C-alpha cells in the first residue's frame, strides 16, 4: 500500500460561499475523486461516482456505525456529517451494522416492499386529494405547510403506528431541524418539542407491548437482538427517529424542489401534463437532479487504498451523493433535467447495505403528489420573492417555505381519510 502525500481539497462545506456555488465546487472537487480536506479536524472526501459507490458498498471498511463512547476508545462519526451535530438522537437503522442492522431491515421489509407500498396507495391518494381540497378553492397555498409536508407525514404516522392526528408536530420538528440552523428560534422550538415526541413514542411502545397491532412499533418492541434481549428505550427512540426522519421531510423536499424547477421550465411541466407516462422516468431524474440527501459520512475501519489514495483506520470520510449524481463520466449533461433520461443509475437513495429502505414509498408519495398537482393546479406560480431554500445544511437540500398561487379549483369533498 503506497503512503504518498495525499491529494488535497480545501473547502468549508458549512460556509455560505460553498453552499451558494456547490454544484461548481463539487465539479472542481470531483477532479480528485478521493482527496483529503484538512478542515474540521481532517476528513476524506469521495466525490466521483465510482468512488462514492465503492465506499457505500463496502460497509466493513467504511462503516456507518455510530457509538457515542466506544469502550475501546475508537471514534466513530456515524453518517450525519462532519462535525456531527450534538443532541440529535443517533439514527439507529442507518448507524448500526452487522446482525442487528440485518434484523432491523428484515423486520421493516414487509412495510417497505413494493407490494406493501401498493397497499398504501389508496390512502396516499385520499390524503393528497383531501389536503388539496382544503386549499384549492382559495387559489393559494404555502406548499410545505399545506401539501408536500402533510401527505408524507400522515403516511409515516400510520405506517409506524402513531396517531395520524399528531402529524403536524412531527412534520414541524423534522422540517425545522433540517431547514434551520441551531440557535434559530425555529430550531430551538423543535428541540423543545422533541422531548414531548419522545415521551409519546415511548408511551405508544409501551401500549404495543401489551396490545400489539399491525404496525412497525409493535414489531420493533417484539424484536430480540444480541443474546435474545429486547431493544432498550433509547434504541427504540433511535430506530423510530431514523424512520420518521427518513419518511417525513425527504419526499417533501423532493416534491417542492421539483415544483420549483417546473415553475421555471414550463416546457417540462407541459410535457409531464400531456404525457403522464413520463412521470416514472421523471421521478428518477428529479431524484438525481435534486439529490435531496447531498452528503453523508463514514468511518474508515482499516487502512485501505482507493483511487490511489491511502486512508487509515480511524479516518473520517464524507461522500457526496450530489457530486456522484452530477459526474459527467456517467451522466451526459448532468446540469440539465432530461425527464426521459435512460439509463439513470443515480445514487440518490444510496447503494449497498444501507440503501434507502423507504425508496419505494418515496417514489409512490412523489408520484401521487405530482399527479395531484399537475391535474388540479397545473398553472401554479411560485412566489419567488417569498420562497426560501435550505441554506448551509450540507446533508440535506430542501425548501423552507414556498407560497404558490393558482387558478382556484373545486374541492372534491372527500371525507377526511385519517
Ligand atoms: C426523496 C426521498 C428520500 C431520499 C433522497 C432518501 C435518501 C436516502 C439515502 C441516500 C440513504 C442511504 C444512507 C446511507 O447510505 O448511509 C437512505 C437511507 C434510509 N432511508 Fe431514505 N431517502 C428518502 C426517503 C425515505 C423514506 C420515505 C423513508 C421511510 C419511510 C426513508 C427511510 C430511510 C431509512 C430508515 C434509511 C436507513 C437504511 C439503512 O441504513 O439500512 N427514506 N435514504
């Protein structure tokens, strides 16, 4: 293994300058697809498509694991960025490895497979219609609050086994944690709300121990790991936090960012309206183009060489799905939205053992919400002055608020589905 001077890149992914120009910056960083950045204590950066995929597939060498205080003194960073934001519960699906990770995915699969997702479809459609009904006669809405936030949130509540009426507080907390920086009133308010949510999650978990239902919480409290022990309360919170966080704000952002693009590209919008079959390949293209989950991190567990660079046990690494999804050696004209792009091997859902377990749900939610929008408010106009995008969150892209106006339509008057 050669131990020559590493290729270096120097950028501060938390700085506004990097954020504002991140597509150009990543294109520049990608010239050295594996390189070392000395900021924040030092970390490797994987930015080429092949390199990002290689890292994500090899979870033995590049682990996702997070352990707060490892008894062996080894420092794991987990997946949530360099530096890790303190005080957020660990993501105890994404940040575990080995038999417990396999067992968790096996438990979740029946709720996540395409057949399960098809069984949710009528509910998703009813929710989309109902939420649209609430605003369509007024000719305006704030799309995150009124539509793209609520629909995924209600489905997540139902699937997990939480009261659907609680959707608004969960949607607010996960949206605020992603959209605002620590120290802002919105972020701090969400921190306060978190403790009420944790209390509710543990109360429902306790109820299901005595009265199991057909939901994820019931299966989770039944699970046994290691030497046949149940999960602790902290582990239950970590698993549910990961699942609810994955389910709520991600598809919200994908749909809102897509609407923002369609508002600026009426030719694409007209094609999607006139050729509804295009929505399937367009879903993949908007997943690639928006790359809602922009970056994640890993810890190197043993010395390894990749792309001519030698990484050492204990090093941290950031991989950029965003950079990989714009790699021109894989995607022709990556900066253009080509709604019928084929093939489209994007990495928006990751790859390897931690590949997004909610990807079929995400596709279904996006498809249903987009059909509702394109069929009921096809002439929506985004109020660009009032629209705010996530700023300076290197892990997630999204829309904070996005007011719309449109020609008022008629409510269908369906009963509230939850
Ligand atoms: C646009 C929508 C979504 C995007 C872009 C997205 C992206 C991702 C990515 C990139 C990963 C890989 C993490 C890694 O390699 O460390 C992941 C994992 C995960 N996602 Fe998603 N996700 C989306 C929607 C969802 C939904 C709807 C759910 C739940 C219903 C969900 C739940 C999860 C979970 C639990 C994991 C961890 C899987 C594991 O580590 O085995 N995601 N997601």
